[in-house]
């Protein structure tokens, strides 16, 4: 097999069309058909089902998909390192928790793009569970994870620190007057939470279950901005990373409750696979992330001391 065949296979799989793939890749349709036939003959399996005008991946085709992506990505990595110049270039694919995309990542990417404009940055959203899979299959180069610690010998954690979490209510909520908030205090309280699969939501729910607290979920969404708006409007209370609500807390639009229950155990991490080739683009990204996030932590600690 060769990279052209794999690229053709991926393009057909994406477009679900031999004709569309031929047009996209600039090949004659007969060339596309021949490439896939050669690939199928070499592997000894059928990769596509063609019924009428519908083209779908077979079970074997679906199994080949992540390996084909990985091989093409590695071929690009090889080109980048062999023909690398002083300034990094190529593509950098980052897996990111949506929460980090609205708080920490923008500053890092802004600085990174300024320093290394030749690097194309691609974002892939997901959860901690997704990142394990993405890193193993080389779908992403690095993960920005927010939640339960990803602790495995397979991964290297470049940056890692506890992420302060806040249980938040709207101004005037009765629980604001309580000096101490325990799990039982929020039984039957309307909750606005991130989507299922978010690890800090899972941590919160585990604590409630441990204390036999029945939760009253009124809304779930993957958008941190939406969660903040709905909470401020009085729909319910929520749990979010402190760094995501600095402005709203400072302006009094959201009020932190004095949570005295168990620690949520939320960790921010920048991780990559131990077998990952550290390209110049990835190396500089890791270095910059470590530098800027360390400044963030220092700023937070200073603010805590001053308060």
C-alpha cells in the first residue's frame, strides 16, 4: 500500500462518494477505483459497500480508518522534520476540553500564532476519555484536559495543577446566606451542568451519590458561556472552574457558595503520548503552554494571598 491509496481511501470515506473523491483529488474516477481495488487486494478485504449510489465503509474499512489517518499524519511529520527550517511549520492538532477553550487556550494560541505563523493549528473537542483514545491513535498531538487526572504510563504530563472549582448561584439565592454548604444543602436545588462525559460534572455527581443526595438537573449543555448566562438569569446553580468565572464573580453577577463538601479533585493537564514524536511545532507549543500556564497559576496564587 502507498500513501496515495490511503489518502484516496480516507477521502472516499469522508465524502461517501467515488466521484466526489475523484473531483477533490484531481484524479480520473478510473484511477480512484484502481487505487481502492489495489488496496483491497493487498489487504484481502472489502473496504466499501456500494449499493446504488450509496457508498459506505465496511466493518473492515472502519477498522482501517484510524490507522490510515495515523500513517498519513506520520508521513507529514516525516516531511516536516526532514525539510524543517528554523521556524516550525506543519499542522498541530490539539485536543481540548471546551472549558479550557474559553479560558486558558485563547491566550496560548494567540501567542503561538504570533511566534509561529507557519504552523496550522487544528482543535478537536472532547472529554478525558476521548483524549486517551485520540492520543493512542495519534489523532491529536497533545491534549488540554480538565477533569479527573489522566494518570497512565502511556502518557507524559507536561503541565499539571489543581484547578479550583466554584459552586455558583445567582445574586439573591437563599444559599448565599449559609456560612457552610454541604452536599445535603443542595438536594432538590435546580442544577445547570455541563454535558454527560465531562469529568468535573462526573466528580460532582459522584459526591452527591456518595451522600445519597438526589440531584435536580434542569439543564445540561457543553457551552460554559450558556451555563453562566442561565445561572445568572436565576434558572439554577452550577459548578464551574474558577478561572472561567473571574469577571462574573468580580462584578457580582455570580456568587460563589461556601462549599465545605469533599474536594472535587479537578486537574488541568497538558499531556501527550510517550511514543509521540516531538515535532518542532509540538516542542514549541509545549514550552509556551508551560510558561504561560505557570504565569496563570502564579497570578492566581498572588490574588488568593491578597484576598
